[in-house]
């Protein structure tokens, strides 16, 4: 059966468990079918949308024959098969979305780290709509801005986006653009909208700021001024929430050494600096040079924070001393084996790990376990409602 191409075939599926990535798992004739727009326990008709041979294919549920009680009508008319790929779970109640994400995190920890861990995903303050403060749009062939379809380069034009901060996209969606142009829009902590155009001209990538440029954010008792399209948490309540968890779990002592790896503009470094005081030392490591400049300016009143610009795996080789606590917030791919081993080799009493991908977290937790650290606490947050993404904060101890 693996030599056949099922693309376009209609399958009747008993929908099985949720899987990482915004879909559920079914099986037909010995093959796995990853089906979107369905929920566990449903009976659906699904159209195969992608089949590269091998043991699995992908499909969209185009008709629900038996629905589960948690199914709802999507609030966005484009959150359906063949349309916008930005959301994964609009057809589920918010409570069930969080339950599904919890199942995914628990499954990844069990499969990749060998841990049986109960996971309850917590809602962040605010609504499940109107939260997304950063959006990257792309212009289609007709010049209208939109988002891409799932696993496709095809642009689905938008009139509005229900999960975006209200009003943030109005100007970008009201005009025509050169086809292929990307438009980055950021709504900052004061509601100011920043926009820039990313276009390829004569083979070169060029950015042009259209509105704003320097954003202000508010978290951890401070005002943060930073490049508007640099890294900051997308959900308006996320930065404050994660900083509070880091503060509770880091517990850095006055006068101690602490490391903040993948530090961005220094959100967690500011939390650690308040704990270690002026007699302590916080080393902030960040590869983005603009983020380092923004961080140095924002934390200029904290002389106990020093900055190292460079890739974390490289900078770690030159760091000395034994930190009492290490905080790390790596990209979606995770910290990786080399960084985890280097952190564990430094011998901190505690590691606070902020993760935006449960599979990467689970792999790194397994590596920490090999190096003598165990997972002690875990909190999981629905920082990206309506999508499959989830944010975790883990505490590891020796």
C-alpha cells in the first residue's frame, strides 16, 4: 500500500488521539493518517491533501459524521479545510483546546524523556481571541495581504483576523502590495502599531519601516524599549506571567552568580538581577546584536548584569564560575545536547527552562537526566489560543 498515492482520496476515519502539530491520528490499511479539522473520538470523511508515499499521509476532515460535544463552529470563516493555516483548533472549545495541548505535552514527555507527568494547561489572562500582538502577512498575486494555507505557499487573503489584536491589521489589509511582499505588524504594550515591509528587490532582501519602529512593552515592573519586530512574547500577558514563574523558581541568593541564556532583551535577567542584588552577577547571553543593544540600554541601571553577544553554545565555553541558577529560553528547536551538557557541567543548583515546543523540551529534559538533573516542577500555558502551540516552564534540580 505504501507505493500508492492517495492524494484526493476520500477516507472515512475514526479519529484517534491528538498528535503534536495540530492534528489527530487515524489509521487506514496499515497507514497512519494525520487529519486536521477533526477531534479525537469523531467519525469524519477526510480528503487526503498530501501523500509522499511511505507509512503516512495527511488529510483534512471535510465532513463530520459523528461529532464530539467539544466541537464548536470556528469563530473565523477561514479556519476550515483549504483556507488559512494560521489556526489549528478553532473548532474546539477553549477548555478542550487546553486539554488537547496537555495530552500532547504529556505524550512528548513520556515518549522522549520516559516521564509519566500529569499536565494541566493554564489559560493566560484575557480572551482566546484578539491576543496576537505580532503577525507576519504576505501579499498574494492580487496584491492583497493574507496568511498562507497549511503546508502551502498559497496566500489566503484576509479581511480581518479574529486572533489578532483588534485594529492592528486594519491598515495592512486595506491596501494592495507588491506580490510576495511580507508585512510585519506589531502592536506594543501601549497599543501603538508598528509595521515594516520586507521585499526582495534585485535578489536582495530589504526592510522598510512603514510605521513606528521602537516599541514599548511592560513586564516585570519595568518599561522595555526595543526594536518593534525583535523578539518579545506574542501574547500580551505572557511576558509578565513567565517572569513571575521564573522569579518564584529561580530563588537566586543575594551575591550569587546566575546565567540568563538566550536572554533576548533581558526580561529574565532583570528578575535575576533583583534577586542577586548589586553584590551578585548575572550573565546575559544573546546572539541577536540588536537585542543585546536594547538589553544594555533597558538594564543600564543594573550594573550586576553583564552581556555576552554570541551563540549560546559558543559563549558557554568562555564562561567561568559556578552559577547558582541558570535560566534558558531557547528557540523552538530547543537548547540541544551540547548546551544542556555545558549547563549541567557548570553545576547549577537549579535550571529554569522556558520552552515553546514540547518535543524539544522533552528531548532536553532527557539529556538533563543523563547529566544528573531531574524535572521537579512544570507549568504549561496556553500562550497561543486557537493554535497547537503551547508554552512550558520547567524547573530542573540536581
